[in-house]
């Protein structure tokens, strides 16, 4: 059983549709932009406070989060993936990806961390980045760039907030079996690109959502009390396999 940062912790999450709340918290705020997903979540976990919000909208997010908290644990999970080749990107494409994948993490992260700092009790933040923060794949260029930025934001915040007992880390998964991967066709058994990735992965599979949740919970917990500023590959060994 994992001991969280505080037994009375409150936490805000950008919610993915996967069932990830396997630990006990007094209060959880789940943020997503699709009300029906939040309604489904609320049915499963009555204690959760849903907050329907486009985190890509800086001002709306700032205002909505003013009424929430105090927050002790934060997971920045919301993200989008667009595939395109360099030569075809528009300014709008970049704005869309960076507003959600990058700017939201700064906006929400600094707001929550500043409040943690003011309250003087420390806290923990986990940013969901990607294996594509370390490496690139053709047609995923801007997504990769956004996740590289997430990792630098993690390091920067870890350095600045560390003196206040606030830890900030990233999780960097390979393909995870979620709606995003499904939309990309990566869960299709006949997808050659996906099969190549699995073939190069020492553990010979993609990640399940729980494979990502477990290290997030560890990093949020007091068991990770001396860990901050790191980027954790959750990739079945893919990143160390040269051939
Ligand atoms: N799946 C993978 O293979 C993979 C691999 C590495 C890293 N990741 C990262 O893992 C994180 C979670 O992705 P996932 O695979 O769970 O994707 P997903 O199935 O598409 O879920 C993403 C969630 O974020 C929400 N979201 C997206 N944009 C939002 C916004 N502007 N405001 C509020 N909520 C928003 C989505 O809501 P809507 O459905 O309403 O858009 C959805 O609930 C992302 O940061 C992703 O980049 C995923």
C-alpha cells in the first residue's frame, strides 16, 4: 500500500478515461473537457469533484482553478497528439498542441505550486510526458517537441520549487493502450509500425494504463521523498535497445 504525501491530501487530475483511482484520498478533483467522461467517473467514484474545462484555454483554466483546493498532489495528464509532416504544419497546429501539452502544464503547475509554497506543507506534481520527449518518430515532430518541453518544465519547476518541499517529476511512457493509441491505429494487430515498436521493446508489449498509474502513484507518495526533477521511462526497455 502506498502512503501518499498526506493522508488528507487533495489532488487535481486532468482525467483520462481509464480507471486510475485505486488509492484513498479525502478529495479528488478531476479535470476534463468532456462532461460525459466526468459523469461516468463520478458514477464510479462518488467522492470525485468533476471540473469540466478546456485546459488549453489559459484564462478560463486560471479562473476555474481559483475556486479549487488547497491541492497537495497534482497530475498533469491531459494531452493531444496530432500527426503531420514538417512542411505542412500551420501556426494553428502548433498553438493547439502547445496550448494543451505545454502551456497548460505551466499554467496549472505554477498556480498549484505557488499555493503549495504559500501553505508551506510541500507537495508533489507529476507531469505525463512521453517516450517521445527523448526521441522522435517521423510525423510526430511537434508532439515530440511538446513533450521535450514538458520534461524541461519538470526540471525547471523541480529546481525552483524544491526548496519549498515541492517535488516535480515526469513520467515518459511508450505507447499506452488508451483511446489516443486506438485513434492512431496503434492497437490494431496488423499495424506494421506498431508491431515494429513491440518487436524492438524488450518486454514485447505496449503499456497498459495501470503500468503508467503505478509509477505516478509512487512519485506522488512519500516513498519518493528524495526524488525530484526526473523523467521516468515507462517503456518496457525500448529506450535502451539500440537495434
Ligand atoms: N496513449 C499513448 O500511447 C501515450 C504515450 C505516451 C504519453 N501519453 C500521454 O499520456 C497522456 C494521456 O493520454 P491518453 O493516452 O490517456 O490520451 P486520451 O485517451 O486521448 O486521453 C486524454 C484525456 O485528456 C483530455 N484532454 C485533452 N485535451 C484536453 C483539454 N484541452 N482540456 C481538458 N482535457 C483535455 C481528453 O479529453 P477529450 O477526450 O475530451 O479530448 C482525455 O480525457 C497525454 O499527455 C499523452 O500525451 C500517451
